[in-house]
C-alpha cells in the first residue's frame, strides 16, 4: 500500500528509497536488533566451514541463537538455505558458544542454550510468491521479513506470516535426511500446540484474553514460546501459560510497581515461573478479564516508553 504524508488536508505520496546494497540493510538491522527483534547482537560475518552468516544474534528470552541473512537477490530457496544454516549450527554447537563468549565477554554453557528454539530470519526488500509459499508450514523455524525505506527517512519492517496451514515440515523430511535431523531437534512452537492441553472453556478464555490484549495496540504481537505465549512490543507486555483447567497470566512489571486495587495478582518475584514479570494471575473464567486487561495496559505503558 502506498505511503502518504499529510500536509494540512492534502496527501503527498512518499516515494520509496530502495536499499542498493545488502550491507545497507545489515547496518540498519544490527544497530537496532534490540528494538526490532528483542535480540542481542553477537557478531557479523561469522564464518563456519564454507558458509558465512551475515549476523549472529542471541535471544535471551528463549535462550537460543538466531541467524539473520540479508538478501537482495530473489532467486534463492529460503527452505534450502535456512535448513543449511540450521544444520551448520547444530553440527557446530561448540563454535557458536565460543563465538558468543568471546564477542560478548560471557560464559555461556551448552546446557544453557535451548537449541530447539533456534531459527533463521531472512530480511529482503521483497520476496517472490514461490518463497512466500515455501514457508507455509506450521512448524518451520524460518521467518521472512520485508524491509522498505522511504524518501522521508521512514523504514518499514513487515513479517510475512505463513498462511493458515496444517502442513508440517516433517512431511518434507521424509525425503531429506538433513531436514529430518533438524525437525527432530529444532521446534517451531505454535499456538495450536499450546491449546491442545486445554479444556474447551480455557481455549475460549484464552481467545478472549488474546483478543483484548491485541486490541490494546497494533504494536503488540503474539509469539508462541516453548512454555508460554508471549505478547510483546519492544519487550514482553504479558505472557499466557495455558493449562488444562486454568490460564496463567504474567504481567511484566517489577514488584511494587503494579496498581492492583483488587489485589488479584500474586507476587512471584521470589519463586520460579516461566513468564516474564513479577506478577501472576491464575483464572478459570472471564469474570475478571476486563480488570486484568487494565493491569496489562499498565505493563504496556511502562514497557513501550
């Protein structure tokens, strides 16, 4: 859709100012990895064997590595290249951990990395219809992001989500030994998988909760994680952990900062829990849902400053 700038009551078309080189896109992304994807920049131009990774990043929330590749050429296979990078990572885990420790002055250990949540992100000014169709699997650990730059300095990033599909990458793995190995170790967690454990009333309760949260702002996106479903902007706003008979909701605020006059949120700052933040609410009906959303709004305001 064209982009316009409003002058008084008159619309003026903002022309696209395309990136000429992949390196230009890379510089913008690496300088803004935290705000764009919530990732830590590890290094760029990471060479392993015959493959070179444009940007190696780390997701502290999922404790997993993320490989980012920038493309202007539209004649590549996202599945073949994505799986090649994931295979490279799984076969060279020690090298990836060493690179992280050296670049980030850290002491990350192999057991502290969740390899099952590894993924590859391709960023390009455009993708072909064949590339978009290629990611129509519900469990493919590959993301396609389109980036556009405009003459007024605006830059737009858009995630191309797979079409609603029940197809699994495991159906392809029967023909490929490499994909079979990756699909066993790397998992793309889905909302559907989280909902499988829930009773019907909890599924409906989660659906209403999700609708309310996403209506707070178009900036909030939903992302299924291994143990919960995250709703985030720059960082997590709230998380939902779906259980058979209850829905656990986590409010991402520090202890002592939530205005909760009904006192329904439990302080979990000193106990182990999966979601982000120091407050947890456990519900089995929608009796307090509107009030809970008012608490989520507080988190959104704090975490979206």
